[in-house]
């Protein structure tokens, strides 16, 4: 297993700029949040994250893990609604969640397994002995945490970023309340579904009396090939999905596209990222009756190679002007690739998973599709304009239906002793 | 990954008795089914199954793979109803399924990936390039394939084994039609869920016009520990599940407990096995509020070690007479372990997986539990008496509810050139 790869790249390395900043406010080991930027980390964490325990992604760092981390095989995504009305409960919750998430990320239970027989065990136990399986746990806050029914629920209203708002309604949206929204979210990813489920289950349990489950969706994907090489994962239409993604190892690119920067909005979110979730049902039986030419015209790419139509290689720069002999564009105007690309100015970090929940009793078909998760610095300049184009013209819409939608601000990371959410709540 | 371990043990090895039989009917390479026993295999298959391609479990053999095979991390289980009324369609279906299953078990697509752009691709494509991930595909036939609404649907009525009947109604059963029954079943297991789903999806697609999905349930489990040792998997109550299982490497034991033997009933099933499926909902939130002492008394075992109460080691012989100082039994009379064990005469081969389908919108809790799959030679002497005891007294019933149930006869294996079901349909 690739261990802690992109996470240590993006989190375990202290950039020269960070070092200067750190030195500027008093040397090594400064508390996150002290500067209001949440963007500093101590040398201690940096060392901890490079010790390299097997299949362990380090939890603490400038950014939360699970965003630029190499995508794991499984996700268990949950959205929650907050039931307490007290801000101190929320703070307590995030403090407990941080400790539990850090333990589980190391493959440890959230408390001693069987210490006191007169109490319920602290950890639910099903992951005992298992590898951490590259578990990452990523927390986010939704717009409704700030204001709901016109109520400033926790005195956080003035801290709500303009970008953290419900997405506009797109043409053809068929959203269902049972797959949409949430005051909070947790994305647990691991190479083993039992480990990912164990994580969300124990976090929900810790939240008892403070937050409840709103919706939940497991998912799967696969980047590692039989030859042990990594490749772009394929979605349930059999096409490569995620070819044009920012390079998570390029710090400039992720700062440009993924991480919220100081000055972008309220400082508490600097080092965080906006997550857009879309639960996209895929009509796989209809797709499977469609001929290959039509399928490839729909995506604008060849199925086997992933290359754009008229081109050779998956990662070649898109040649949108390439034409057939008859003068029509090789990559059709209504194809997913052309519309996603637009003028090339918008990029999002896609981290999508397929889902298949068994049979849909209403149709007798598989209830299957894509749990589309994407991270970005500025939704209004990234996901929203892309999705606006896609929702209006994308030929793929004939085979898909957006049934769920949510937006969350994924908080910046923290260091040992701190807690996720400290920059927001303090 | 352990490759083809128990499968090659139980399938790739020719017993002395088989060798004698084979010799008796004309030497090496005799067709399965020629003797009516389905119990012979050729030296060729034996060699093929020991070539040891990585993460490949050989498909062909005396028995179907996926029964005594080491349990993989994931299952995608589907039940189907037959829609055709013609026996020749069924035969055609099983022939096509056999070829497709054999290809997928080697990590290959079910047809050339992108050969003709004017036709839908033969393979749905999402597993292209992925490892076979120890995929096994196991086919079974349900009682309703033989007789439904008093109709002898395919002229097979006289071939229906007495043992292949709907299970009796047990006390506390809360079965739902949407999780029960089926004319046919397919159990696809793999260490990767994408590979398992790809398999059932392509098999369903091949069945178009002949059979439809009735219900479907994915699941997961984990036997491999962080230290790379294999251990008994834990269920979602955090307890080890499957400690007392027949030794799949002991040929006598699996012949005694798992494989239908010549003379047990109609000869077409010799070399096959009966599969009982129970979809058992687990009330994990209730369980998680129960103290450890009560949890351990409910199972009759310690959570951490898996040892029976009053004993030290998970695999120690059960001491059902062990008593507390106060004279009460250490393993309570209503505990799952004592009731499952009974007088020790019944054993089943458990191959269970946990499931978690997201949130149950009716309760707001996780829809989670156990997809209990067990294989056996004679249900009336194995699962049924065990479940009768459990359903009447098991303390675990306070925390679980049986929501789905089905019984299938898993067909004997076949050799290259033959097809699964040949002994039944020919």
C-alpha cells in the first residue's frame, strides 16, 4: 500500500514560507489559531507524520487529511444535523471527535476495548486488530450550521463565508431531501469498508444528544491496477473519471485550486476547502444498451484509453478544435469533456466514488451511481459555473439524475492538543 | 494476498478415491456428469488451478468456488426471478453465465472491451485493468425454480430435492418479501467491491429477457489483521463471528458437513451445497448502549479474546459445564454460543458478511446488520435445528431482527467445456 503519500507531501512538509511565518510569530511549535490563520504547524507534527507507520495517514497537519490524500478504495460519507442549541456542546463535540479521529487514523480504538464490564465499551470493537487501512476522517460544516430558519443558531452568523451557501438550483436537478444538505459532514475514507464504517459509527455515537444522522452513503472506487500501477478510476459507465484533476503534489496548484487562502473570506477557513457533494444516480441499464460510439460521443473520450476523441493519450492536452473530415468537432459540443472543460479556467479536485445500494424496489434495477465529491477554493468560480454548463447541455444528462446535493466548508487541520473547528468556534 | 488457498485445497486436489473412480470409468479427463455424480474432474483442471495467477481463484473444479474458498473482503449477493418459461432459455443462460464467470474470475472482461463501436460493449468496463481480486462467483437454484404456484415450471419437479424447500417460519421472524426468496442466486465475492459489483452487473445483463433482479445486498468483512495474520472476522456487535466453523482444509469434514454426497438425494446435486441466507438487521445503537457484561453474557464469549466465558482461548473446546462460584453456568443457558452449539452434533459452514446500507429513513439509525450466509450438506439436520433453538431462546434476539430469508441449492462445479447446472438440466 502506498503509505501516507500525498498527505505527507501536502501536510508533512513545511514550506519555506510557512517556516518564515512560524519564525515570525515566535518560532517553532506555535499553536494553530494563534494567528487567526490556522495555517501554521509545528516541527513536531512534521516529524510525526513522516514516521511512516504502515497504512497510516497522519491525522494532524495544516490541512485535514482525506482531501489531497490519495483516494482510498472506500468511502463512508455521512451528513448530520445538529440537535443541541448550545455552542459549548458543539465545541465539546469537535474536541471529542478530533481525539477519536486521531486515534482511529492510527488504527487504534477510540477508548480501551474492554476495560469496565459494567459500562458499554467505549469503542464498538468491529475494527479491533485491523490495519488502519489508510483511514482519513474529514469534517465539514454546512450553511445551515450558521443560519437555519433565519436563526443565528450559535452566534456564528457573521462568520459565515459568502461562498458557503446552498447551491443554486440547476436545470434537471431531481434533488431529494433524504440525500441533501446537513449541518455537518464526515467523510471517512479507507481501503477497507469495515474500517470506514467503524469510524463513522463511533463518531455518530460520540455525537449522541448533540447531532443526529441526516443521510449516509457508502461508496467504492479503484485506482490500483492488476499490474500494481495507479490509474484513473473508472466510473460505473466504464469510463475513466478524474483525468483532469489538479496535481495534489504541486503546492502552487493546490493553493490555487483547492485550499482556501488567507484573505479569501473569513480567516477561520484559511487552510480549509469547500466540498460539493452530488449524489448522481446513473441509469446503468439504459447505458448498457447504448452503442459504444454514442457512449464515447457522450463523454467525448474513448472508453478504453481515456484519450479525448481524435487524440491518442489520456493525459494529452485537450484539442478542442480537432475536427472530423466532415468538419464537425471530434469532441462534440454537448459532450461531457468539452462542457466540463469550458475555457479551461475552472478546475476542481474530484474525489468521487461509485455507489450501489442494491436494488431500487421502484424500478427493479440496481440503485447505482456516483457519489461525486469535489474540493475547491471558491465554489462560485469552480463547481458552480462548470455544473451550470453541464446541467444545461451535457449529453450525459440523458443517463444520469442528480438526486442529492450538499455543500460543506471542510475545516483547516489542527495539531496535537488542538481540535478541528478551533478557528471557527474560538 | 493469499491466493486460491482453500479453493485449490478442496478443488485442485484429487483424492485417492476420485482417482480410482476416474480410472474406473475410463481414465483421466472424464466429463463431469458422465457418471451422473458430477464428482469427477480431470487432471487438466487440477493443473490449471495450481498455476497460481495472482489473486485468481480458479473457477472450474469439482465444486463451485466461493464456498470453501477463504472468505474475501466483499460480497455482492443477488437473488433473481426467472421470467422465461422455456427450459432451453435457462440452459442457454447457465451456459453463458458459466463462460462469463470463468472469464471474470481470471480478471478478464466478459467480451472484447471496445471491438465494435456500433454495438453496446459486451463488458460494462468498470473493472478494466483491475486485478481479479480473488473473485468467486457461485450460482444456486431456489425451491421456486422447480415449483411455483403449484406449477412444474420447467419439467424439473421430480428433480427437486426434499431438502430444497422454503425454511419453516421461526418465532420472531420479521421477514420482508423484498429481502426474501428468489428462483436463482448469485454470490459474487472479491477483495474489491468494484470487482464484485462488476460481476453481478454483467451477469444480470446477460440474463436480460430470461431473469430479473429480485433483491441484492452488498456486504463486507475482514479476516486479515494489521499484523498480516488471519483472524476470525468481527461482526458489527464487535464480537468474533465464525469461531466454530468446519475446517475447510479437512476433506472428511467438508464432505461430512458441507458437500452434498452421492445418495443424499437427487444425484444432480452431488458435489453441491445448500446455502441458507438470512438478512439479519442488527440494532447497533441499542447494542452500543448495553454494558460489556451483558454483551458478553448475550454471546457467551469474551469480546476481546473470543474465548467462551470462563475459558481462556478462542479455539478451546467449549466447556458448557463450567460454573461460576454461585453455581450458575459461566456460559448462560440463553447465550448465543450455548444455543448454537446445542449438543454439538450440528455444524454449518458460515461465510457471513456485515452490511450497512446507509441510514434507515424510518428510524434515523444506520440500516446495518449481518448478511448471514451458511453452507451445509443437509439443512434439515444443520441450519434448521440450530435456528429453531436460537429463535426460541437466544438472548441476542433482543438486538436483532431477521428481515430476509432464502434457501438455494448451490450447484456442483464444472470443468472447461461444461456448464454450471448441466447435471440438473441435462
